[in-house]
């Protein structure tokens, strides 16, 4: 098990270069958060490199969701610092986080089922013509949608089809495509393979691998299924009791090691709960 220790920033607020000479895309330093008497995060130190896919693992209540909400601007940390491309950033809202290139694809995908594929790809970022009248440039959006989906090898034969007529895998692919076409620095995927069959899962796995390897997209994936994480990710980080207790490349660990760690943690929580009840 690898325990992550503190990381020191340069005095001017810049992150010092890593061993390979370049600053990580994302670096967090001492992120902590409490809600009243509840300590959600004690200290989160994390680095994420360009093109890397990180799997974020943690039981309910471990702090995983709170950390993600801080990265996306939903919560502000009580203490700690966030660096993007070596520069410190402070998010006061989700809008600010998105403006800095943090995009999230949640389980509900935020698609409008009754709209066609191409309009969902440009949802809230529509192309218009004749500025005073604001007509939608549908032909331009169709062309750009087809071009981009072909570039990232997403098979959607008819971009005029309504999203509700598509498979779960195709819908997930559209949501990911919408986020990545905005040139996101970091893409967070929440349970991207949830409730999918083998064929649909393979589509998303291929998409994630292509985006990370060929387009150098940087991603954080939240998933409770360890098999999914080993298929999708380059590295795994486990959050327990508000801190990262395990951080390893996928090639240096195994499903068995990760499962044993999570089971041991769960048993320890049960024992601690029993002691508290006996003491009360």
C-alpha cells in the first residue's frame, strides 16, 4: 500500500516541475473540508498527468464525492490548494471550474432525449448566425457534429436521430463527446459503465482509451466496479477517512489487492461502530 505524503509548492504559487520536467495538469495540496462536526476530507494530495486516466475509489462517506465536488467548484475547500497546469486556481462556482476546463459527465448525462444528436452535442453552446436575430446554424452544427464524432470514432449513423432512440452506450458516448469537444483539461466521468451490457461497455472503454492515448485527454473516473476500473484506468487512488491511502498504477496492482483493501476497511468500520455503540 502506498501512502501519499505532502507536496510542496514553489514560493510564488507555481508548482515545481515533476521528475519528467513538466508540471502536472492537476495537482491538489492539503485539501481539507468539514461540515460542522463531520470531517469529510483531512488531507488530499494528488497529481494527475496529461493523458492519464485515474480511477477514484472509496466507500460511501470516505470523502470521494466531497473531493469531486471541490474539483468541480460545487464546494470550496476549508484549506488546501488546487493547481491547473502549474498555476493555482480558486473556484467560487461550478461555472468558474468549467471556465478553467473542468468538465463532468454525471450518470444522468444531462442530455435532452427529444432533441437530435447534433443539437445535444452543442447544448447551451449553440452556433448561431445573423447576430441580431440569433438563428440557429443547424447545418454548421450538423457538419461539425459529424466531423467530431468521426474523429473520435463514435459510431452514430444518424446525427438527426433523437437521443431517446439510441442505446445507453451511444448516449454515454455523446455526453463524453460533448465534454471533450470543449477542450476540457480534465474530464470527470461518474459511473460511465453503469447498467450497460458487454457490447455497450466495450464502446465506452474503447472511447476512453482512444481519447487518452491519441488525444491526450486527462480523466478521473468514479466507479464502484473494480473490473471497470481496471479496464478503463492507468492508475488507481483510494480515498479512506478523508485522505488517500493507496495510489498505484494499474499495472502494479490487482483486483484482488484492491478488493482486499476495501474489505479490510469495511470490516474496520464495522468494528469501530460496534465499539462506539458499546461505549454509548
